[in-house]
C-alpha cells in the first residue's frame, strides 16, 4: 500500500504539518478525479496516489536505528507472546511433575 514507508522507516505523525496536508488536498479537483476514473480500481489507485503524495509531503519519516534483521529482537504479537509463555509454563510444570514421579518411583524401589 502507498502509506507504508520502507521497512526501516516509520512516519512521525506527531510532527506532521496537517495544515500543509489539508491545503494540498483542498487544491485537488475531486470531481475531475471521480470523472476521469470511472472504475473503482482506477479511482482507488488515483486516490491512494494523491493521499500518498500528501502524506509524503507533510509527514516526516524517521529511520529506525535498530537492526530488525536480528530475530532475537523480533516483535511478536501479544497473542504469540502469551502462547509462548503458556507453553513454557506448561513445560516446566510437566517437567517438575515427571521429575517428582521418577523420584517417587526410584525412592520406593530402593
């Protein structure tokens, strides 16, 4: 999509010049945009390009300093993190239960 910066960039929306963006979008002749793009796909592409131009003009982009290639710093969703924690917890409980059971069996046989 047009509003997605490169993987190592991010938009700084809090520093955006919204007045500039508003002025740019108000200069567009929207009736001509609709008239010359009768198909929905054409209209969407044109609208996306116009909006992308407005955003790229008015919103500064920052470069991420972190190396996102490193898998240890990967960002996972909350659901994935919770699943990993749950699996880790269940593994530890199962490990402890097995260890106690084996210890019980060894103690009773000796």
